[in-house]
C-alpha cells in the first residue's frame, strides 16, 4: 500500500538508515520519540508532510512532527500512529555518513508539488545539523514557481547553501555540513526532476 502511494521513496530512504542490524530492530515511532537530531526517519517524514497521532495527558492529539520536537523535555507522550498523506507531492531523500554504521553527518529530504512544469510548493528538510531536522522555509518560498528543468537542481543547491542553518560538533564543522547539505539537496532535486519529467 505504501509503495503504491509513495513509490520507492520510503523503501529507498529507509534502506539507507543505519546498518541492517539497526533496521531489523528499529520502529518508526522509536526513531522519532527520542527526538534525535540525526534521525533519518524524522527527516523523511517531515519532508513527506507526515504528522503524528500521540497520546498524552490531554488524550489523543494529532501533531506535526516539528511540534513534537518542540515539546518540553519532560513531556513524553506515546506515539500511536505516523500519518502519511499522499497529495500529489514527489519526495526524495539523501544522506551522508562516513560508513553505514555511522549516524548521518547531514541528511536532506526534499518534496515538491509540480504543476504545469513548475514547482507549486516545496518542503526542504535538513537533519543532523546537528540539531533536530527542520524545514528551511526561506528555501521553500524561493523554490515556488521555479521551472522544473536541468538547471533547477543547481538553483536548489545554491538556495540551500545560502540559507543553511546548523552548527558544528565532533562529527563535522558548520562549513562542512553547509557544503554537504547543498550537494545532497542538488542530488535530491535531480531525483525529483527524473521522477517528474
């Protein structure tokens, strides 16, 4: 069912998560609940426009993943559902890590909704910055009405490079992550161009 609605996006993206040992014991909710900045799963779900159904002190609530990340540290509701919505968006995911056993140095999820050969709307998500995965709304706004053609991926790369927000840690510097994120965004945009054209 998921493959019919989303093509190979989740299959391809989740096959890049960790090593086969991790993938064989991980769950979607278990990848989101600890609020890990390097979660590939969270980046993918944010890019796909997914939301969560949670159960906490106020009962059941539907919540955006970005809002879940903003909950106070002591508040830990149960994630009961990940809600995937299919509404004409095309989504791609890219990541860089030193080995398949390492967490991502940076990861990027990119979604676009095409209309008449142009981008009608976009979602650009970058994770492992090392903060929580977050949408780059200024990049998304700049992508609206961009023509989907051979130069579009290069434009997306420049937009991500100019607007990158992140930090440094022992894994990588801000400058390195900025460069990687822009290259990964370009690769994701190339994938999307191939899906649409």
